C-alpha cells in the first residue's frame, strides 16, 4: 500500500533504497484487554455535549470521580490541553486518548451516537 502526501513520496523513496536493502516489516497488533496498562496519573471519561457543540473529557484518578473537565471544540484542542496540563504520562494512554477524542469529534460533527471505547456506528444518528 502506498500513501502520498506532504511528507511521503514513494517515488523519491524508491530512488533512495538500493535493491539489496530491505526494510524490516513489523505487523501491528494490539489486544485492548491484555496489552492495556493503567496510566499512573489517571484516566478520562469522554462525552460529546451536543447542546454546546463541544467535547468534554473528565479527568479522574479513581472511582470515576471527575476532578477536572477539559472542554474543547476539537480533539486537537482537548488532547493538547491535557498534555499541557500534565494530566497524562503514558504514550499508550496518549495514543488511545487521541484516537478516542478524534472519534468523539467525528461523532459530534456527523451527529452520531458516541460511546467511549465502542466503535462508531455510522448508521446510528443521535
């Protein structure tokens, strides 16, 4: 599979690699239950607020007790604020949170039902 974009041009890359060089291929895999590790800082409960047209991420340390609420219009605003406020320490958690916030943003934009940790169902409107 080839991708073209601002940073990747397969034609230029082909010219750089000699025929004798082979890039290592790593097959991606992840088991959300087995591979998951709790972030020592805390976790987030994410919701879409349709009335205010915003994403809300409640920061919790334990027991689903929300200590801070990060509010933004886009996933980018929310996760960059979370990073700036030092509310996340794990790269795995940051990646998962970014994906989850992006899902929330898409649900907000398209009027879809959003349930944290569930795939978006493009056939179910809110």
